[in-house]
């Protein structure tokens, strides 16, 4: 949020230039993602209480533009621009928002926003991380109101979701992710604390012992688990065939989440989430998103990827059973 009139903090309050908000919605993830990425829905909840919106552009694809006019109750218009950087439907959004001067169109505030969505038993946990990346002196008041603005906006989002669920005819339903034909997914619950499972997935001394389907071995050359870091390794198949792999970490949130781009063929985006279920139980969910359905289908046919993922998770379970970390 970047409108200038979202709150009235005390004069001595230090501006918050970075914030993280988490909310749980009693709604399926596909619906929550939809109202974030379609103009007709975003117009109904974006901005603080009593604001209205004219959405000129909401092109939900990497590089797609965002252009919204936010109108306050007193009639003042606050133009907002921006661009989507990454979209992983229905798991993750990364986008830039810019607050614009209504007369000159110049940028006085720029933020990067990362929104993630996880689903459990039909409820969606949304985590928003917003960080100021550029600001002029004119943006100071908007920075002070950022937390209040986002909080009120999320309250409006929740109200809209509940209205849609009570009256489904009030929206055009599209509860599917729209990417099923490009996905491979798998999950497993381990009787192990989340921190230990995450360590087994991110420490080269441990992942070398279990990564890959049954019978595979690994040689790891590099495993720099940080945003922008690389993971380079060779998987040695039981038939003697070697498979070179290189990935780049896009997001590392210990012990909750890993996102990495597999740049070797077949290219895909992998997301691994680690959900703490309590009582020393952890649910690991892995999602691989391929560029096309054809690449996904070839990967399944040639590499037996669906069964291979299940075997990999079983090998992790076996390794956790004997872990002495």
C-alpha cells in the first residue's frame, strides 16, 4: 500500500521500511490467488478502508504491468504503478509497486512485495513481505502508513473472500490453478521436527545420502543455500548414466520454504514447503512447475518423475530414521 492517508502515526514514530504480515483465510488457495491476480476482484479490496479503485492494468505474468488509481474518501487520487516479477500459481507472487505523483507521474516510493500462499484443510495461509527499495522525502508519510494500509487492505480482502464463498454466483469461479498439466507434486508427513527436516534438505553432507530415486548416488560440487546461490551436482543412476543438475535458489526462508529454478534440462521451478504440524511432525510438500505441459509429460515418461519423487521422499524418511544431527 502506498496511499498517503492510511494512518496518523505519532510524529516520533520511526518509519517502518519493511514488514511481514501473515493471515489465515477460510478459503481455498485457488480463490485467494484469483482475487490477487484478476483486475475485477482486486479492484474491490485493494487499499485502506473506504478507498475505491480503478484498475487500468493488471497483467499477471512476469514483466506484466500494474496500474491502479486509488481514490480516498475525500476524492484524492493516488496513482500506483508497478510490475510483476515472478508468478508461481497458486503458490507465490513477487511484484513491484510504485507510488506516483498525481501531477508529474514521478515515483516517490517503490516497494518489492512477496506474497506466498499455502493451503491446509481448505484454509489458506497468506504471508506478505513488503520492503521499501526506493523513497524520496515525499514518500516518508506513505512509509509510516504502510503497515496500517496493508492491514486494512487484507481485512477488505478477507471480507470479499467470505462474500464470494457465501454467494458463489457473485464471481466467475475458477478454482483450479490453471497449471495442473504443467505440475508434478508430492508430499509426505515425517515424524521429525521441522528444523531437522529442513537441515537434511539444505546441508550437502546430508542431502548427498538420500537425494534422488532408489539406487541413485550423488556428487555435489556446490550447494550455496541462499537467495541467488547455486546448487550443482551429478546424480549417478543405477544403470551407470550420469545426470548433471544445476539450480539457482530464488528464495530461502528457514525452516519454512525453498524456491529454486532448475536451469538444467528439463527446466522447472521447484517449491518445497515445510509445515510444522506440532508434536514433532512435519509435512513436506514439493511442487515442480514446468514451462509447458509437453516438457512435464516428457519428464514423467522418460524419467519416471512422479514415482521418482515418491522414492526420493521415502529415502529422506529412511535417512531421518537414522539421523544423528
